[in-house]
C-alpha cells in the first residue's frame, strides 16, 4: 500500500504569517524575541524611514546551514522539544509554536536574512514577497519555492560579530509611518526582557532603549499601587524622574507581581505623536502577552481612562504542556482557566483601587469619581468648586510659618478648608435659592411691600451707603437697587405667606423663616455649621421649596379659572 504525506501549500504562509499580525511593533517584537531565545546580549535596530529600510541585528548564537534550513525555515519548528524550556544561558524561551518568524513577511516587500555561528560562515537568503505571491497563485508547495541568494551587503552587517543574525527589511509597507520616537517608546513599554537579564540590551538608531524613554509618562504619574512589593527601574525616581503623590502596596495570593498606576489627566496616557495609549498590560517572561486587561473587566468608571500598568504572571507559561497563547502571539486564549484566575485577581485589585483613587484625588484637590457614592453629588460639586477656586488663587507652595509636624502649613490649611467647603457650600446654595425664589415670586405676583418692609429696606440702603463712603466706593455693588433685594427671609416670607398666629399648625413660609434666620446668618458669615444646624437648614429649605410650589400651583389654577 502506498504511503501518503502532507503537502503544504505556500498559501498557508498568508494565513499564518502575513495576514496574522496586526501591527509593526508586533513584527519588531518577534525579531527581538528570536534574539532573546538565541542568547543575544545586544540587538541593534536601524530604521531609515526615508528609504523605507530597516535592519535588526543581534549577537546571538546564530545558525549554521542545517539550522537555517531545518529550524528557521521549518514552519512550526519548536525550540521546546524534549522538554527543553530554557536557552543555554538559562533564559526562558519565548518562542513556542514556531510560526512567529512568519511575522517578518508582513511588513516589507523583501526580507534579507544572514546568520552565522562562531564556527561557520554566513548563510541565508532573500524572501521576495512578489515572487512568493506568484508562487501562491500557482499553488506551489513549500519544496518548490527557493529563496534568493543572500547579498554581500547584508552579510557585512555581521562582519564584526563572532556570531549572530541579521534580518533586513527592504521597501517597508505603510506601517512604517510610526515615528522613531513611538517605536522607541513602544519597545521600552512592551519588551521587558531586561528585567529578567540585565545584560540584554536593545538599541534603536544607536540609542539604547530603557525606561528613560518613558520619562514623560513618569512625570505625569500621580498614584501607584504596587503588587507584592514589585519594583523596576520605571518606578525609581532617579531613573525616570517619577514622583507619585502616593505609593500603595497591594498583596495578592497569586504568584503575580507588577503595578497599576494612574495619571493626572486622561490625555497623559496617550503616547505623544500617536493615536496609541498606554494601557494595563499582561507580561509573561518579560514579553507582552495581553494588551489592555481592563477590556476583560470593564467597570464603566472614569478611573479606567486614567489607568495604566503592567502585570507579570510568568506562571502562565510553564514551558511545556498546554499552550495558552494565540497564534499571533498578541493575546492569550481568553477562556483558559489559569488566565481567568489572573483576570479575576486583577479585577478584585482594581475594584479596590477605584474607591481609593477617588479618595486620593479629592485629598489632593482634584476631581474624583462622580459615580462614587461616599459623598453626595452636591457635596462633591461643592468640593470641586472650592478646589477650582483655590487653584486659581495660586497660593504659595510653602508657608514661611513652619510647624514641627507640617512644614507646608498653607497646604494643610487648604486641605482642612476643602472638607469644610464640602460641608458648607451646599448650605449656602440652599440659602441663595430659597431667598431668591421668594423674590422671584414677589416680582411675578406684583406683591406690594408693606410699610414696615419699605422702612427696613431704606434703613439697610442708608447703612450700605455709609459703608461705601467709608470705603471710598462710588460704583454700585448690587446689580439691582430695588427694595426687595435689601430684605431678608423674614420680610420676604411675611409678605408672601404670613401665618396668622404663632399657634397655627399651617406650615407657612414665615414659620420656616423664623427657624431659618439664625442658620442663614451663620452661613452668611462663613461660619462652619454643626451637623444639626446643617440638617435643620436643609429641612427648612425643603419646606420653603414645597410651600412655594403649592402657592405657585394655586396661583396657576386661579389664573386658569379666570
């Protein structure tokens, strides 16, 4: 009986390679990962945007002729055969499926590859995507397609290296519109191999990539929650200039680590000059494996738009066994139980952060989370108004008056006043609304002022005139000099709705006004109310409001009958 075998069409390369990878950074990441797995100490990336050319060169172990044919060009070859999960240097292998190299086909018309070991001469070849397209149309199998010979120009890139690999991209596609600055930032953000091996270095156009590329992000980082006492260079002030207002450690029962941080403004997490933003990402063995974890745990809370960070869960790649990473290497299979455990733990951590963030923002005089119910909406708005006013005052950052326990006395005072403002400003608003609604009613109904009311208004006008003369003020301080704007709540209430006698059970405005006056006077003189006084004022405000509604309803009904 005849033996049969698989015959792989080159069209598979389209599905596994050129059409699988979403962005240019992913492609660069695949090349960097290969360099890591090859025990390289240095990766040099050179990008010439004008000529649409890029080269990626490393000083790894390289490949001989057999390795290049049987390993690199063998689609699906895995480094992890025979339970080998680490390189000779002890690095955990990033590569697993053996198809990541196909990403290299997705961003240029021609890909040049040259490689050598310490004991062999350079070998390699050129993949021409236009020829590959023709081979795919002709439905050729992989054995029928031959790489073009390697050029001396590419071999020269290995000239000074004992061993290594050079990959050059000729006529790069439109994704190269990414700026060099963005590429540097993306590499600094997403390829953290240096955290595992300090000897692993990446250069872009001769500049070493490090967390200093993220200085602008660090400078706008406001609060940080570290997980299991995690630290890294990005979180060190002497490296990036980061100086958060608060750093809080969170303990997790899972073997994860990392940090979750928030910035001053949502715009701060956008990478300058791009449409990309920094997100909360998952890393495994130093490499980005899942971008934007919060999409798995949407909370619909405003803090999400301020948040970025990195979670490290190396246990998700055990080296052998089940592979939970997608073929594109840009994500994790979402229903994997181990991944779900990590997601659930991150969700628990983040939901605690949500409440803490609101408290911290308000503590430092900035708007928090309006959906947080720890304080009433009115109190929150009052606090925000106070903070905005204080910010516009440009108070000195440091007071000349020092206290042993607090050198920044003015700032301490402001924080105390913020709490008091949250408490008192809504009461002032209640007073403002109560009195001016009554004035509106009197004007609308054309109620005449009593003789007593006119006398009081004239008395107050005369006192105001004397005060203005003493202050040498010649202009009007009130928008209206009408008598009604000189009368307080007692006079206004008695004009509209005077209770016949003090024993009456009718809830007239004058009764509320009697209780209201001492409370109103306290607010008007900027004194801090007691809890009881504040509650009473709110009660009378509601009574006044309700009584006024009834009066207006009755008035409207009378007009309708006529």
